[in-house]
């Protein structure tokens, strides 16, 4: 009975000790086994692992790709045009032993603080060496790659690999937006004025050319009309001359009728002529013999 009483507590303690000596490492994490604060083992493969209870402790770190958003940062490019930059990075803990030595018990929080300082310094260095137009253009992948490479080189001492760096936003500070918009508006107005002036000049040239063409066409039409009129008059005179030569009496009669038609127009025509004037020869009644 006394032995049973002793065995149960011993068995219970043995189970507790056995359970506390076993830990699990998943595929999402890596683990360090510490003994009195010093790293004695690194567990990177998933599965069961063992440690000495009460003497050793286990510290686990995330093995996935982590993200870090940096606060807004004001930079001054080469053209002294201040910009507000908002960036983020993707990183991964690749050397947990070096990571532990670099950040100590601070863990991820301390690492992110140091990574933030590295990213901000590298962003200032890279973006401060180019003009603002290069930063604001859509083709800025080379700048992001340069920031990533520089930050990655400095982050290796932390046991961290920086995978990617992206610029989420690159804007002008709010106090500069109004002035910038004013300059843009003035520039567009100047361009519009230049375009209107060029349009008016082109329109004036078109109108002048059109007026010249009109004058030339009218002059040519009048010249051709005079030629046609002269040719027609010549043909008419030739016809009259031929008719006069063939029958002089009929020609005189025709000319008299034309004179009567042109002279006796309207209802109030008045003519003062001698009764025996030759003008009325064809209006006189022949006296029967």
C-alpha cells in the first residue's frame, strides 16, 4: 500500500517531465532551443523535438513571408521638390540563430523597428539621388529594385532576407499641391493660348488663300465671259451682215422694227418728229394707185 502511494506521484511527475520535454515544430515556423539564454539547438524541420525540462526553453519564430508597412516619409529629390512616400516590404527570417543574436528577446517587434530604420534610410538615399519626375513616373521599378537590394544587404546581419519593396504612394505634400496645381493650370492655359494663336494664324492663311482663289476664279470667269460675249457679237454681226447682203429691204425692215420696240416702251412714250420722217416709213399706210 505504501509502495502504491509512492508510485503514483512518481509516475505523475515522470509524465509531466516527459510531456514538458517534447515540443512540436510546424511547417510554418522554426524553433530555437535555449539553455540559460544561449542557443544550443536549431529546429527548422517540422515534427517532434525534445529539450531538457526546466533547463532548456524553446523560442519559435514565424517561417512565412512577413510584411512591414513603413510610415509616411518625406523626401527631397535632386530638384528640391518634396514628396511624401509610403512604402511596404516583404521579408522572411532565414537564419533564426543570427536573428536571435541580433534582436535578442525583442523578437519580431525589435526586428521590424530595425528594418524600418533600414528601409527609411535606403529610401531616402535612393530617391534623393533622382529627380521627382523619375519617382512619379509609372516606370519606377528600377528604383524599387535598388531600394530592395540596398536594404537586403543591410538586413543580412539580422538574419533576415528582404524579398520585395514597393512604393505604395508617392504624392506631393498637401501644402504643395495647390501651388503645383496652379503651375500646371498656368502651363495648360499657356499651351491653350499658343494653340489658339496658331489656329487663328492658320485660319487667316486659309481665308487669305480662299479670297485670292475667289478673285482669281471671278477674274477668269469674267475674262472667259468677255471672250464668249465678243465671239457671240462677232457671230451676230456676221449673221446680220450676211442677211443684209442677201436682202437689204428685209434688213432695213428688221432694224426699223427693233427701233420701234426700243423707242415705244410703256404707255407714256412721247416723240416729236416730222410727219414725213423716214423713221415712220414702215408705219405709213400705202396709198392705193
